[in-house]
C-alpha cells in the first residue's frame, strides 16, 4: 500500500498547537517578500558534541517524552542537496532513482476552486512520470531550479548520493540538535517561524497559501536566515531523510497501540524518521515547523516535498 500521510493531522492531543499558532500566522496579510538566496554548494558546518534534549513534551504524541541524548561532534550540511548537485551525481554514476524505476511519485495537488478538502487523500496524488527531473509530473521540469532542493528521492537514492560524496545522512538526533542551533534543548514554543526564517505555509491549508514568506511551494536552498550554527531550512522548505528507524515516541519502552496507530500508519514497513517540516506546514495543519517535529516515512516512498541533506564525521 502506498503511504502518503505527510504533514500530519492536528490531532486532538495537539489541538493546542493549532490554537496557539492560528493567532500568529506571521505576516499572513503582508505582500510576499523577495528573498536573496545563497545558492548551492555551501559545504558543511561543524557541530560540537554535547548533550541534546530531543523531543518535546508539549508537542505531538510521537515527540514525547523529551530525552537527553549524548552526541559526538559531527559535520552537517548548510542546506539541502540541490537539483544541480544531484544532477552531477546522476551524470557521474548513471544512478536511476526509485521513483524513476517505479514510474510514479506522490505530488501535492492543491484543491480546485470550490473544493472543500477534508483529508490528505484529496491533496496528494500518485502521479505517473513524477520524479526528481519532473517534480510536478511529466510535463514539468527542473529547468531554472538548479538551486532548489532535489525531491522525489527515496532513502536509497539519498544514501547512494551520500556514498558518492564520501558522506552520510544524519541521524534524527543530529538533525534535531542542529535544528535547535546546537543548544541543549530549548524546544520551540510552537509559533509559526518568522517569514524570513523558514519556508512554511501562510493562510488556511490546503486552500490558500498567501506566500508572505516569499515562496509558495519549495524555495531555492539558502533563501532563509541561517540558524545559530549557520545552517538553513531546518524547519521548513522540504522534509528531509534521516537514517533513524522510526519509533512512535522517544520512550525506551513499548509504545501503546493507540500511539502506533496515530503516528505510524504502515507498521511492518521499514519506516525511517523524516525531519524538518516543509513548505506545506501551516498553523491549521501539520504545525511541524519545529526542531522536535518528526514523521514516519517508508524508505522507498518519494514525494514532492521530501529531500535530504548530508552529514559527516568530523
Ligand atoms: Ca512559503
């Protein structure tokens, strides 16, 4: 069964997130702000080791409990891997992606005027011919999008790229720690990020994206303000793969069946944690523009809002 549960429903347990954030749709009525984008190939930042507080006791059920995790120093890419960078990999290796082999991928399809969408099945479509070169389907292309994050890549594709670069993908803990800016803990307060800090969704999802942060849909990498460590796009733009196997919650004990059902729709598959939220995260839906936010993703699944970045050992 194809899994497209992206974004996540604002569950009853997390209704408070939506309530808090609906009042803070930053700049929702402001005109879109043009952004200066740094472009690709900005390399790595060095992240010192420390004790990271992972998870958020006030967040979604699978973000709980917050736990302290020792982390060794690591390097972390300043931004997502771009189409241009991935094209160089494909040209050098002949790599054929999972979506190309399968012949389709999952694409966000905004509702038509007059529709009142009520479930993810109404805004996600399995599109034949959608792949990293054709992000919206066979009639689309990445011409002029060399600095956009590559999407429609599986974990296998991402790991193949990482091996070619002599690097690796981050763990969930590394990603979350880097997204916090390297601080020990201090999870976000749940408010939608400032329009200059992350590419998210302003307005009522999935009906109207006001794009007051400068972009509707994905943005080129490095368009938004870097965090304290110098990395961009860690709580917006596109979701990103980690190598960490997904468990519903951070507790070392077994999760309840209700939590499993609420957070892992396809138990039994090889599910990994994706991090970082996306351009589709809005206060009324998802609200996963926070370092602690996480999602389960089958390793072979691909979508128009899912990419990756590299990590490496010091
Ligand atoms: Ca946006």
